[in-house]
C-alpha cells in the first residue's frame, strides 16, 4: 500500500499540477474547459502511474503480456477518470461552483479519493494478475 500511495502521490502531483496549469496558468489555455483540462491531465498522470505501478508497486505481479497489461491499466484509469470527471461536472455545471478551489476539491479531492479506491481494487483484480513472486499454492487450493 505504501508503494501504491507513493506512486499515486507522484501521479496526483502531475495530474493536479497540469490541470491547474491548463485551467489557471499563464494564458489560461483551457480556462473555460475544465473537463478537457482534466482529461489531458489524467492522460499524462496515467502514463506516470502505469510506469510506477508496473515497475515498482506491482513489480512482483506484472505479467509477461505488457501490452495487455497497459491496455487494462488504461481502461481502469478511464473508469477512475470518469469518477473524477463526474464529480467535477456535477460541482461545476449542476451546483455552479466554478472557483479554482471548488474545481480542485471536486476533481482532485472527492474524485481522487473515490477513483483511488476503484483503481487499487481494479489493478489487483484485472491488471496485475500474476501471482506474487515466491507465492506457492497451498495444499487445499
């Protein structure tokens, strides 16, 4: 869990930093497009997270089929991104909370926590499915 949290922390910094840079940084590149900014920031953070999780967090569970694993990882992250986007959409467009603080709380606070739980369970169940190194079958299994 510590490794997962560390990789997640790095990906969080990438995601949140890029989201805020695109939304509120110089030139306000995507000032009026919070959902687009979130999709782009999550896409970059997904690559960072996959590398960290494959080669560190779940290094003893990685499969030999790297492409299948990456595709599964991306699909899981699309689900996690959907959770964050849903929180951001609801806050921004339904509740009309449009400040930088409100966008960050909904997308990078509430959405992050819910998405993190979903991702962890999905990674272990569907993506990094090899048995941990050194694991042996028990007699009754």
